[in-house]
């Protein structure tokens, strides 16, 4: 078959058009496939991550969160699935891990029921924010304990005194236990019953967190306390190789004193040492050879110094009382206790709880009457000047100590509290007492 030129031209054009269409179609399919792949990547759903609590995969269970009720025992916590014999077996297996008799009202616990059978598989009890006890109640009963991960952060706190130290910390939303720790550090250096308005403090301390929630403070690492136009520094330092550290001033001198300023961490002085006072019960003028600290019944009373209990008993006027002989020179006595916590002949360390505030004997309300002997004569403890009783930091550690506290000093120095203009005394008698002390 012969084709003329016109026919050949038409056929060539047709082939060209078909080829161009095929190329365009192929390119479109390639782009479409590419888009499908990209689209598939974009809408890919990530794999679900299982939630784990106390080492258990929570997704596998139905979980009930509960709180131990008053007088609730292990059997009622576990429910009706377990008989008395099984409860006894669980208690015995738990004894070496956690004695079930220590389970306390108000503490949280969780019950884990299997999704398929709805049977109780685990119980987890939490005695505190860190520790937990797991009861594996499946085929063979097992009990084990664990701890949640604790994150420690370094934080600062500062403020001016416009009330008691405890009140200042509470107003700032700080843990009151931090105020107790500060009072303990400076317990032999600063009289917290005679603070001035305008006194101030700066702290660097540890705060602990579990699962993002604060569970309380750790150690105070550094502190500066401004009191009566003086700055009192305190730094925690643990020499390498030592089991525990202590608090020192910037020169490495121990802050420990022979006697604490008071037998209670926080309270108020309701009656001072006096040679002539109207007795609130007997209504007669007589000497009051002690210092009364008013506080709620049950407040712990602490020994102000190391010593040995020479007396622990009851008498009509003193009520429940404890007397401690510290050395050949000094002795102290603590009266009107609701309950005594030590016995005669017992060796006592400074800061140890020896009893609890009460109103036994001749007392109109709960308080402790603190009496102080020097060479057999009762004296006013607030007028005594006690020397440093702690051991200074060994010279071989001073270089490391100075390097440790340098950054802390800079950090605290950068904190600006403001001008301390109001120096009104918190104690009505403090100015009078300070003048009297200068005369002594």
C-alpha cells in the first residue's frame, strides 16, 4: 500500500500527539503515586505507648484508686475475693517487705483488676509519696516494694521578718519544715524569740519532686540571716569520705553551740525569769526562776544540750518533769509535760525529744517551764553567752570548702530584699533586755 505525502504527514502528527499524551499520562501517574506515598506518610498513626505505673502496664487492667479508711484492715481493702486463710497468707508474705499492721488511714492504695476476668490481680499501697508496696495476687502470691524516681532541684527563698519565722514561711507558701530546719541550724546562734521586724533571710535549699509534684524540701545548702545589724552565714559541707556533713560559717567554724536558745522550735514566751512575779495560780508574789514557753499540748520538747537524765518523774507543782545534768557546771529542767519521753539515767543528745508540752502540776494552760542551773544556782538562760561547741572544719578541707561556698555566696548576694527600714522589736522587753545584757 502506497501513502501520499499528505497521508504520511497526518499519520506522523497522530503518532506525535499519542506519544505526547502517553508521556503526560505517565508523568501524572508517577506524581499521583508519589502523592499517595507522601499522603500515606503524613497520616501514619504512631503506635500507642502503654502507660506503666509501679512496674505494671496499666492498659491491661481496670484500676480503682482508693484511700485507706479509719480502722480499715487488709481484708476489707482486698474485698470479698479472698477468704481469711488467704488474707493471713498475704500478711505473712508481706511481713519481711512491709508489715500490714503499719497500713495507716488516709494513705492511698490502688486495685488492679484483669480486663478479661475482672479478678483482682494486684494491690499497690503507698505509705508515702516515694515508697510503694506491690501485692501480686495472681496464681502465687508475691509481695515486693519499690520507690518512685525522685528529682531534686535547687531553689531559693528569701524574705523579711514581719512576724514569727514560721508565719513568714507560711505566707510565702513554703514548707514550714524549712523554717524548723533553719531554726535548728541557727538554734545556738540566734534567739528566734527576740527577732526584730526588718530582720531578713536568704536561703538556697533542695526541693524534691515526684512525678512533677513537690513532696517537700531537702537540706538547706546555704543561708544568710540578717539579725540586729549582723549577718550570720551558714553553709552545709560534707568532707570527702565522711558519712555526713555539718553547717559552718564562711570561715569554716562550726555553728553548733553548747546549748540551744530554747527547748521548743517555735512558740512564744509567756513568762520570763523574774525574782518577783504574781503566781497565776497561787496569786502570791514570788520568784519565777524559769522561762515559760506557751505552745499547744503535745508540742515536742527538746533537750537544749547533751547530757544525762538525772530526774524523770512527777511532783505536785511541777507536774511531769525531766531534769538533765549536762556537765559539772550546767543542768536544765523541763516542767508541766503532758508526757515524758525519757527515763532516769538515759544519755541524751542535743535536740532530742524528751517530752511533750502539757499543763500538769500548777499550770493555767499548756506550756513548758524551762529552768537553768549554773554552778547549782538557777539563772536566766536568755542572759547566758554560750561558746562554740562544734569542731571547726579540718584545715585540709578549707580549700575545697571555700571553692564550694563561693558560688553560693555570689548567688545569695545577688538577691535584693529591699531596704530594711522597720526595725520595731517583736519582743516588748527585747530592748530592755539588750541593755541589761550590755551591763553584764
